[in-house]
């Protein structure tokens, strides 16, 4: 059975960044970094830079999730990452070279993957794979109870397939070549409290349920149903179209 992000629905992941980085526009620096790692084209929409390989999934860069008070400093739990990408790459050595040449920093090397920080500190994991091109395979959420948060997103998105299911880690299979799977891992760290800069949301997701170009998106029947579904499952309405999941991660419609 198709989940609710199938067809013309999808998601945008926004990565928080400061306005400037070493005197350069930080959005441009970040877009170039992820372009080098992923190979996706960069484009400007209403003054915000995005990368995308598909209309269903894109990455954007803005200041909404950034805080000078608590920037990400993985693995320090007092400066948490909260959400990160797992990226499968055809050639780990080549991908590592591109990441460091574009301003990334190697944080940790494991037997099966490497952890890098992007130019402002957001961690991401590179995994070697048989893929022909770099692919974001998982969007990974830090939370206290992976099974509880996974249950929220299963109900919200409308899928029940788990690739992993343990108290420490759950992976939801979206079974969609254009979208990453959702993963949840047990971490004890401060939860985001958007818009409090002392507890920033380093990344956040915008969800799009069935496009209707004649109606403002958040007022479409699909969006209204998604908001009602999210609230019934335990989401909190924070402001306008911004909600928080039960672990505090903000998301938008």
C-alpha cells in the first residue's frame, strides 16, 4: 500500500546555517558543499538556495535552524545534531576527498562508514555502496525513544514497514527511490524547543501532501487532513504551519 508521500507529494529538508561564514554567504558555501558530495544541481527559489535530484525531495539552506548559542558539535550531547543524513556513495575515498575539499571535516572513521561535518558543523555519514550515484538513504532522527517516535511518523506518513526495529534504532522503509527512509536512534541530549535559540532545531522538514496549485498548500484538504492526523498522533501546534513531533523536532506543512 502506498504511503501518503507517494505521487506528487514529498518533502524538503532545511539545514540551518548562519548568514555569513568566513566572510562569504553561508548558504552559497553550504549549497556548494552538498553539491560536491551529492552531485545534485543547485538552484535559487525566492532567495533561498536548494539542491534537488527529484521534485519529491530537496534540500534547502536558511537561518531558521541556526543558533550561535548552540551550534552542532557532534558527538557532544550538549550541542546535538538532532537530525542527520546517511549518504550512500559509490566510491568512499572519492566522496571523502570531495567532502574535505569543499570545507567538510572528518569527525570519525568507522569500519563501515565515515562521519563528516559540513562547513558549519552538521554531521553526515558516508557509506560505501554499489549505487551508481550518491544517494541520501536515510534521514536519521535523534530521540529518547526510537520506537515511540517511529510510531508517530508511521501514522503520520501512512506506512508500517520497518527495516530495523530495536529499542536503540528503528528504520522505516518508505520504499521510494526518490525519498530517503526515516531512521530513529536513541540519544540522550537536549531536545529542540523551536524557536528558542538555546535549543535550536538544526534541521527541519517541510511536508507536502498532494499539490493543489489553485489553493494555498496548507489549506488543501490533504494538508488539513495531515494536520489533524499529526495532532491526533501527539504533535503540538507551535505557530502558523509549524508543528513539533512528540520528541520536539519541528516540521511544517
